[in-house]
C-alpha cells in the first residue's frame, strides 16, 4: 500500500529513476512499486543477516521498547526480546537511497516492466480464479476488478515476488539506522515498526518470521504494517487477516483501501489532453502536480485541449506529466480516481502503470 517513500523509490531507481518516495507514505511506501527482490539478492540478504550485529543492548532500542510498551499496552519484556533479535541490514540502507543524480525518469520503460504478456496472462488467471470475490468487492466498494487485479500484479506479480527481507530487520534498520544522503524518514519507520509489533501481538504471529520488501511492506498487495492495521480486512470470513495466503483478503483490502481514500465507482481515472503551447499556462496547470485542482473550463482557458469526455467532466482535474527520458513527455488529465491510486503509492508513474495494466486486462477479458 505503497508508503510513498518508495514514492519514487523504484522510479528513481533503475530504468525509470523511480518515485516512492510511494512514498510520505501510504500503503506501500510511496512512489514506485516495490518489486520483486531477485533470488540472488534475497540469498545475499539472508547471508548478511547471519553476520550482521543484532540490536540487542542499544540504548535507543531499549528506550523505544519502553515507549511502545507503555503507549500500546504491550509486554515490555516481549517487545525488548523481539527488538533484540532484529538485525541491521546494509542492503536495506542501500535500497532506500535515491538513484544517482541526473538519472532520467522514463515512463515508457517503466510501463513496459508491468504491461507485458506474462503479467497480463498471470493477471487473467488470477481474475478467473477469484472472480466471485472481485465482483463482491466491486459491489461493496465500487472498485472495478481490473484495478484491484492490476495493483496486485504491479506490486508482487500475483504473489511471485513478495520480498525476502525479514520485516523486523528492514523496519529496525530504517527506524534506527536510516542512511544519510536523503530526507530522513526514520520517524515514519519507527511508527511502522511499532505498528508491526502491535500487529504481531494482535494476530499471535512471530515477528521474527514475517518477510517482505526492503521497506517492510507485506503480502500480495504489499501493505505497510500501519496500513494493514487501518485498512486490511478479513474478506474470506475466517476471522483472520492474511494478506499473503488469502487472495480474498488481499482483494478486499485493496478495494477497501482505495474506497477509504475516496474512490468513485464509474468515474474514469483520466482523460486525454493536448497541453498548452504557452509554457506559462502549462506551468500553471502543472503547479499542483497530481492534485486535481482545475475544472475543464479552466483547462480550456489555459489552452489545454481535452477529449470530448474530458470537456464533459464536471469534477476537478490535474495535468499530470510523465517524463520519457530524452523523448517528449506524456501528459494526461487525471481525475480524483487517478489521485486515489496515487494514495496507494505516491507516484503518477505507478498510478498510470496500474491503469494501463488494468486496461490491458479488461481488453484481454
């Protein structure tokens, strides 16, 4: 669910110089989707874990344990014991860093990582296998099946890539050893570490066993612990929330999350638009970034030419620009539903990738 840090994280890293930065941070982390950690990387991380010093004995960790125990009503000895077993992960510190200065974003390259034959085929199989739950979620929250399926596809390739880091290691590292060289998000991760401990105690699960992304996101939809506690639901009726082993819970939780941020059933996510020739007018429309702030009439006043459907739209719009390296950028007029998807992962690249994959899945159906 993204968190955003990742807001552009993956976008800033790799072919697209990605956002998260989803990621502050919403579900995921904010900015670019947390993608599969390669098998070699996972093996390397596990090997490093065995050699990395544990957090046992650190004064800042003991103080944190005392605070959390008092604030959340947890057993202090249990909290201290779990944190003492956490290990600092240098790989996590590296992965959270932005790409080298000057790395260009590239929407076309980013899109092609997710909108490709294998992911579409896997998405269709997931849709067919869980069609009843997807219809139920749409009826309850208004979120179309293809959007839910696309989010799970972008996040984890339908469970193939859910992350190989111990969640407690990733969160402890970012909470207490957040690397210098980028905006400090340690307070956010201390909050997520606290939520993770509360979640484990509530679910009766072992904090040492949970695995996820380098930022601590978990399950098929890659929810951060705080998002699990606030938005995840038991959608299969077994009195237990399991975002990893229960596709039904993942489907319901994704739809519930989007609805909680204002998803409107039947509303398009965006419209085609030709941007103003005048750079001053263009700058005005781009000013609010992905936040819908202008009417269709205001677009026209600034020289932006919307599609027929866009001109008829009576809600707010945002002029969204996605860079394509050295090529001309891509522009769309995002609606409030486009903005809602960016609350899952705070990246316009992420949102349009989800939307484009969803459209491909709908066509294939």
